[in-house]
C-alpha cells in the first residue's frame, strides 16, 4: 500500500515538474539562455529527487524482504520436526 503511494507521488512530482517547465518556457521574463539553464537545473533537481525516492523505495523493499526471511527462518527453527508451519 505504501509503495503505491510513493510511486503515485513520484509520478505527480514528475508531471508537475514537466508542466512547470512548459509554463516557464511560455512566460519566461529572461533570455532564452537563462531560461534553458533554469530548466536544466530544475530537471536535474527533479531527476535527483526521483532517484532519491527510488532508492528509498528499494531500501524499504529490501528491509521488508529481510524481515520476511528472518521470520520464515525463525518459524522453521522453532517448529517441531515434522510439524513445520506453512504460513
């Protein structure tokens, strides 16, 4: 459930960033060179933010997988021989 929320938020951030870049091009009060520099900087920032969110998502998934493996191993070692749990 939380993973979907993070992915949805990431998509929203990227869409808003793209829309903002388009509006900046249309209504830019400075020269084209300055506008392009600003858009490039904002795009790089968005890329960095997206990478950071992706990395956090992977870390959370990795942590969940480790907890699941630990729980599974613990359950197997605590079960009597021949009566292993299948959960």
